[in-house]
């Protein structure tokens, strides 16, 4: 229950608190119906819901979420711990998590970590406990969790994104390897002798997965494996790699580990007079909204970040509702290759 308006009235008497029963009486419904409306449960007729909401507004009633949480042991909040919001994958995954959590009646609490150490991770989980969250989604773009350098505290509802730790935790991820295989195989199928590669950061799990798949596809096809050029996800690093590749006369196809680096490649090739796709074909990864408007429009691997976020929320809710801790296993979200105008068969 909450108080209406100020705490006092003339004569020194306190205003009477508005109860759920008061709302029910004014709206002409049961207290149970008021509770269902207050908790956002489906199944309430729209006209009845509006009637109850109107009574809440008239009386100044606000649901006591803290009391409800203590009663039911549930706070309707999911925590998100991550190491960076700067990358496309992380920011779009967080957006999807927030959207799907809201659709389920949950809020999210976001805690970024600047340096991914064991102490910082444990500190973030402690903070999440103080903020009373029901489960935690951890977005880790490094391999510390995979190598065991960082471990999640036991006994918590947790889902991990972008990790190879499915033997210990509930993991949701894009099928990084399959996406990279599709990109490289597409270029080989066009007739290119081999495919050069601009990698993501060496500390990135997704970047390493894509690099491993690139190397494997070439080796299995009996094609030469050129030296990889290391990037950091930025267009600037792609541009630097492009300046180097433009000087390689035998370079006719490049797979960039993300679309931003592919954008840098396109500029470098343009400046060096290497036409795309006539002289060099380029494939990216992510399928950011701008990829269709690059010059030329970029062939790339589409990641379904909305589905990744949706599955994260569903697995977190499953743990919350069953009161069961994280179960090991990896759920891979499929990718698809989007063909545009940045790839073509090699000349001659």
C-alpha cells in the first residue's frame, strides 16, 4: 500500500493509505483482478484493465513492488554484466535482451566492467545481489571464462553469451564458425584461389572462432592459407589492413571478421585503385543496418541478435521459474549469408 499525496492533513491526522481493496471497490472488481492488473498478467479484459487503471490513477495507488518481491521472492529484474558496449554485437544483444525482458514484465539492470578480472566479476555479482536481481546474463567478449581464468559464483541463475564454456554454464551464442564457413566457401565457390582474412581482437572468442573456421575451410579445400591480418573490430584497423592487402597482387578475396573492418577495407581499396568487386571481393560479418548502403553494398553474414537476446531471456526465466541453477549446454543461433554487390568471380 502507498499513501495518497502528502503525509499529513489539517488537524495533524495522517492521510489514510490506499489499499488494493480500495481500488477494487472503486473499480467494481475483485482484489484479485486488481492484483493481476498491477502485476501485468495477461487475460484481463481490456475494458476491465482500463477501469482498474483509472481507479488507481484517481486514488493515487501505486503497487508496492518491494513488498511483493519479499512475499514471492522474486524481483522481476534481470541483471546484465558485460565488458564493453562499444561493439555492435554487445550493444545489439543488450538491446534485444531489454526488449524481450520488458515483454515478459522484467526490467534489466546493467553493470559494465572495465577490466575483466575475477575480482571485478565477483564484485559485479555482489552488486547485482544488492540490487536484488532474479538472474544474471553475462556478455563476455573475451576468453577468460573459457580458459577458467574467470569463474562465475556458484548457486546463481546465470546465462552466458559469446563463450565456449557450455560444459560449465548455460551459453547462448551465434554459430560463429558456421557463419565464417559460409563466407569463405562463398568466395571459393566464386572461383577465388584463396581468401585473405582480417581478424577480430585476439582476446575475442567470436573473433577466434571465425578465424579458426576460415583457416579450416581453406585447409580442407587444399587451398593456401595466407597470413591473417589482425584487426580490433574498428573501421580504422580494417583500413590499415586494406592498405597492406592492396599491395598484394594475388589478393582477390578478403573475409573481414566484422562489417566495420570491411568498411575500412573498402576505403583502402578505393584509395589504392583496387575496384571492389572487380579486383577484390569483400565479405563482412554481422550485417549491420548500414551494410546495405556501403559502396558497393556489402555481402556479409547476418547475425540474429534479436534471437540471441530472446533465447537469453527465455533461459534466464526458465531458471527463475524452476528455481534451478544454470545447466551446462550451448544453444547456437544460426546465421545466414546475405549476398550483395561486394563479391564477384575473379577476373580472368
